[in-house]
């Protein structure tokens, strides 16, 4: 799947990956897709919760090279 913007949050701990994603999504147009890469173990809980609470759509999750990759569609 393609994405419009990407954030590499590897090495950052909770809550920074979600905070960076939230800030970036605010500046994106509705319907666009953000790719978030994170190594924080809490991200597997935090990112889906953030999407659920904020109304964004978590399109996909994957693991690549020891990092979690999330595709989030802006509401």
C-alpha cells in the first residue's frame, strides 16, 4: 500500500511516537495516509488506541527489521 507521508520514530519511547503521529496528521489532508515506524514496545497498544480515540483509521500493521510499521488514514 502507498502512503503520503512517513515518520521514523525508531528509538523513541512512549508517548513520543503517538505524539509525533498526532502532530503530523493534524497537518495532513483528510483521507491521506501516514506511515509510522516505531520500535517502542508500547506502540502496539498506543497506536491502535490513538486511532480509535481520534477517529483515524489504522489501515495496516506490519513488522519490518525489528520495528513496527503502521499505516494510518487521516479522518
